[in-house]
């Protein structure tokens, strides 16, 4: 019986997932060592240096186990702190990149914005229904470089409930350029995605779930 047998036992789920795996590992090692001493060949006893070597290897295994346990504890603490901090975002409005939205019967005015890298003589946002028809066009006129806000009021614009696409463009002379749109929506829920290690926010107006890192503005 040597330290390899001990390492094999250490990797079993029962030991790795026990409530106190470090203590269980120590007890098992001592049990194995005592059994090894009791069952050695009296005519050919094991060299004492081998015990020292096994103790050294065991110490390394035990240190690795403690490091793994400490890392798991730290990860749980970080996740919990992130959830607590992000929970303060619930109920607030988040601005995220979006080219579509969902209008409900009771939807209030939905705010959005466009970012312009350069000044332009004409900016417009087309609101397109599920059939591909332009339900309404918001003309914003000439705009300078930077953020250009726009509002969508379903009642004023006569937009029935449903899903819509947003198509924004800037026109300068004969050239037309497509623009990225941002939409502001309420944060309805926060959760932690273990698979990606990211904090996720579920948004209203049909914007779905996005990483909190994708939120460009909170109000």
C-alpha cells in the first residue's frame, strides 16, 4: 500500500464531496499508513524514508484540497455579493442596444436613442410591424455628433400592441447609413448564470435577457 492508492481514494466522489473532506482525507491516510505498517514483511521492513516521502506527498495533496475548498468558498461569496448588489437594479430602467421591441396595450412612452459618429443632415427611425410594413416613421431632422434621443408613444403614434422592428438611418446628401438603436426598458429580474459566470438582467418590452455588462445606462 503506497501513496498512489491514497491519491486514488482521494479522487473518489465520496471524499471530494464530504462535508469535511480535509479531515476525512487525514483519517483515511492515517488508517492506510497504520495498515501498511502492520502488514509489512518483517523480514523486509519498509524503509523509514518511504514513510517520510508519503507524508510529504500527503501534505501536498492536503494543501491542494484546502486551496480548492477555499476557492469554492470565495466563488460562492462573490456570486452572492454580486446578486445582492445587482438586485438594487430591479425596477430601474436600463438602456441597451436593441433593434426590436414589444408594445403592450398599456405600454407607456418608450424612450430610445441613436449614437451618431458624425453630424448628419437627416436622421429617421422607422417602426416596422411583423408584416414588414412601416407603421410609423420618426423624423429627427439634422443632428450633431453624439447621442440622439427619440420617444415612441404607442397611443400618440397609433401603434397597436405587438412586436416591432426599429430601423434607423442617417442621410447626408445622397448617402444613407444604417444606425444602431438603443431602447430603454424596465429591469424586471436579476439572476446569476452559472454556466457563463455572468449576472443577467431580464428586461421588459420584449427585450429579453441580457448581461448587465451590456447595459449602457441605468436611470
